[in-house]
């Protein structure tokens, strides 16, 4: 931290100061957190134990589920403690760690969703080349490249944020530490920070979104040529949920990070932040498990084996 920084801790704010509303918010967050943990853990167990699901599609889905557990754990537990115990203080180091982890998980999430779109494109549009293109080595390389890119991206933005001096208010108008809220508190020139955030959002979020859109344009053009309605329905069932998750995630990230800092309404930012920090990890297991016949059949098989072993 620079010598000019006089703030040693930050104070987070919630959605309301009323005790009853704080309890309600804590219960809602905790419920979503538990559902997210159970749903994603179930996907990890099922896709790991069932050998028929050892395919590239479920490999990336398993990675996404592990990531989502980490992603939602960065913000929700601290927020629930803050709502219930009114413990709003977070150290500068803790705030930096939270920003790093949020940006890390968010960037890897977007890259994983992009890879999954590419996986669907190859599976539907180039089925004969699918085993060659999406071989195990390529899947591992894409996963490691996503993680390394996320680490680099998160480190750059965290370092760029905490090189600033925070000598004004230490009240962060957010239920977790995020970059736009901290930039409002800085007494340094934040033009470079805003330019870097805007440029990187355009390149990474815009680039990934464009790649995903182009992939699904080609997917849909191929799907409409399928001879039977059943084949079209099966293809759409794997694509539509993915499009929904990507749309919610990318639009909420852009809404928070691509607006000028001074023009960001506090309450609106808090609500939008929920849609990129909590909703995607919460929706992913629900969408992919409830709409996927293979996962549902694998769950039934595991449950029946557990029931049979206990009965025996």
C-alpha cells in the first residue's frame, strides 16, 4: 500500500439497516448458498462417479460446478455474518483478497462458459471431428489456460486498485468489496483505473460474448437442418440453458463495470451485483441438472444403489 493511504479498514453496507430486513436478506442469501453448494456438489459427485459422463461436456460442467462453489463462497458467508451480527468491518487485506477472488472467479466463469459454447459448437456442427478436437489433453489445456488468465487478470486489477490512496470515507456502499465501490472512495486520479476496466471489459467480456453469439448462430443454423423434431429438441435443450446463464452473467457484469463510477446508483449496483456474484452459481446446477436427462438418470442410479446397499 502507498504511504499516502490512511484508511486501514473498510466498512461494508447492506441493503437495509432495519433488523427485520437484515434477517430476511441473510435467510435468502443463506438459502441460495446452501442450494448452490448442494446442487454443484451433486453435479461434481455424479459426473465423477458415473463413467458414462466422462466426456468433455461434463468435464467442463464439473469444473464449472467446483468454480461456482468457490465463487459464491467468496461473498455470501461474509454478507450473512454482516446482516445478522452487524459486523460490517473488513480489513484492507481482506478487502483486497475479496476483490482478487471475485475477479478471479468471475473471469474464469466467463472463460468456462465460452469454452462450453465452443464444445457445443464442435459437438453439433462438427460431430465427426469432435473426439479429435475436444480430446482430453485439449480440455485440460483450455482449463489451465483459463485459470492462468484469470489469475493474471485478477492480479492486474487488484494491484491497480490498491495502488490508489484512500483518504476519504472508508464506507463501501456494497455488501462485499468490489472495484467500482472502492474507486468512489479514492482521493487519487482514477482515470487510468476506469480506462483499464472499460478496455478489459470490452476486450474480454465483449470478446467472449461475441464468440459465444457466433457459436450459437452456427449451432442454430445447423440444428434447424436436423431432419426430426426430437433431434432439434435435444440440441436446443443443451443450448438454451447455457445462453440464459451467459446472458444474465455478462449483462450484469457490464451494467456494473462499464458505467462511469460517479453515475452508479448504490442500491441498483447492489442488486445488479447479486446477478453476477450469486445468481449464476445458483442457477447453473438447477438448469443443467433439471434439464439434463443423463444427469437425472445418473442421480437416480446413485440413489438406488445407496438405498439398495442400506437395505441390504
